[in-house]
C-alpha cells in the first residue's frame, strides 16, 4: 500500500510540473498559479502525511507477534 501511495505521489509530482509548465507559472504565491496545480499539491501533501502515518504504524508492529499482523490487515 505504501509503495502504491508513493507511486501516486510521483505521478502527482509529474502532473504538477506539467501544469506549471503549461501555465508558465511556478510561483505558488502568484495569483496566476494554476488551480489544478494547487489542488494536486494539496492531494500530494495529504498522501505524504498518510504515508508517514502508515510507516510509523508499520514500525510499531512487533515482528515477534505475527498474529497481530494478520488481524491488523
């Protein structure tokens, strides 16, 4: 799941760059900055927060207790 979310973040990075190139505006504070790029950037930020939370939870799982991993999934 984390790998899939990382892949989506990468795709969003590419989409944001494409939109900035298309609009010829890369300054986030510029009023002409594309709304699509703003929306994609917000989604990317939320996904990064989710990835970080999942990685923290994964690190907390005790590998000596495989039964918990099966029930958590």
